[in-house]
């Protein structure tokens, strides 16, 4: 069956009380943004319902795949509409729908009628009974099962009548743009794209910062991060990626600080720079892909030292996950294959043989004093030479 209308279901938005319309408006705009390149569509909302109408030819699979990337949607229902709100017309439409969609399949079904149009004379229970009776007559291969049916046949009587039986799972969460903006520290690894995806799912708009270290990192390593940002932007919307030249700061730390403290000191300066860029771009928090104990810079002691340089909140959605859980999400959102490409990352160039795992903040600060004569100028130079790339999923090369 060719569908021209889709009922879009949401969940959390329904708990927002008087502010619900604001979330609905943002969700409608996000839907329009996601489907714009697939054809001509319009979006309309009623109380508790959003409808997407196809006004040109489109590819059904591509449309569903794109709608499943829109945060805030929990269900996508291809529907048919009966404009005549009379039982005989509804009955005929339901029977033709069932026959076309299920044909001779031997399936069980249950009718689930909802009557929000109180002018309609029949109750929901009466509609369930009557429509079930006529479907059984028209489709002898089908049987009723009110407990665990194969097919839930939904009939909603509003100003029009909406008929559907497929509910395709959506991404859930909240629409992007309803919870402010945050700065993602994006590396070429597996964890940080997952962290960005998860925070974006809570309605947060993303910007991102990447610490580049030429000539120790290649253009391919940089392009890998740009591609990761583009993949994540398929869910979050366009991401402004701030590329920081971190080489001179890394070299200064390498030359002046104890080598076992390299990772934690570099991480502290990354957080400082990321926060400066975040403030300039109206971000309210930083996002990292850190997970407790995964590497030396992610022990509880190291995280405490890292946090000390930040004045804004740092969100770490992967903090309690093990590696396989993070990998599973990265595979689901299609970042995994890009993340494992063997291009060197900024963080892996100056790795100590025996990094400190329980850094003491006072000792770290004393080591940083050795940078006092150069670090302010180096940080300012890094901030002044930031390259900004607009990462959009449509620019991702096949």
C-alpha cells in the first residue's frame, strides 16, 4: 500500500503541561528539517497528534529511516484517512485497508477504536465489536485475539477517521532545540560521538570542538572527525565543528612537565580551551565521552583533576557504561566504522609509558607552573586560529 499520511506519536512531550505546544512546535520544525531533502511534505498538528503529509513522490524506506532519527518521536504510523465520519464509510474503509495490507495472511487481530469526536453516536466499545464482526466476515483467514493479537487495528475518530495498524519505533527523547546548547569534545574515537548523540537526544543542540595536532596528526585524521560530526548531525542537526591547533601546547607540556602527567595536563588544557569556545558560542555545558576507569585519564582521581579547571557543567553520558555498551550504540547510530579507521588521534601522540592514574591536584598544579611563561600566549594563539567547519549529514561522502 502506498501511504501519503503519517501519524507521528510522541511521549515525553505530553507531560509538559502548558508548555507542551512549544515542544510540539519544535518537533514539527525538526520533522520538516529532516524530510526536506526527500520530497515535498507538510506537517500539521492537532491536540496530542502530529501528522505528516506527502505532497510529492517519495521513497518510503528513506522517509521512515529519516523520521527514526528525529528525537521526540516515539512512533511513526502510516495511516489511511476516511473523511466521512459515518459508521458505514468507516466500516468499508477498514475492510479495504485490512484486505489490502494483510490479504490472505492468517493473522490474529484486535480492533482498538478511540472516539475523541463526541458527536459520533457509537461508543468505542461498540465500534470495537461492530468493526471486528465485519472484518471477520470479510477476512475469514483472520481471527480475533484480544490478549496478544498479531495486528492491533487502530481506528481514531476525530474530525476525520484515521486507520492504522503499524507503529514503527522512533528515537524517543526530546526535540533538539528545547534544552539549550552544549559543546561536545569530539575526538576520532568511539565514545565521544555516542556522548553527543545521547545528550542531543535530550533536546540539546550541539556544537563540537576537535583538538588537531599537525604534523603529528594527518589530514585524514581531521577528516575522520569531520565525518563523525556529519554522521551525528543526522540526528542532532547541523553541528559547528571548531578545530583547534593544539600542537604547540602539546609540545610545551611535553618539554616542561613530567611525562607521567602528560595526559592529565593536556586534558586540563583541552577543557579550558573548550570552555572558552563554549562561552563564546552561548553553550551552557561541555560534553565528553569519558567512562570511569576506561583509560588512565578517566579514573575518578583523573576526572576530579580535569573537572577542577571547568566552571560550567560537564556532561558525561557514557560515564557508567562499559565499552561494549558504548560500541553497541555507536553501531546503531553508524559511527562505529568511521571511529575505528586507523588514523592517529591527537590524544595518542604524546602518550606516557606509565601515566599517573591517581593524580593529586596540588602536584598537577605545581607541574603546570612550569608552563607559566608560555601557556597564556599559546592558548590565545590556539583560540585565535580556530577553524570552523559546518558539519551537515548531506555533505557526508558515500
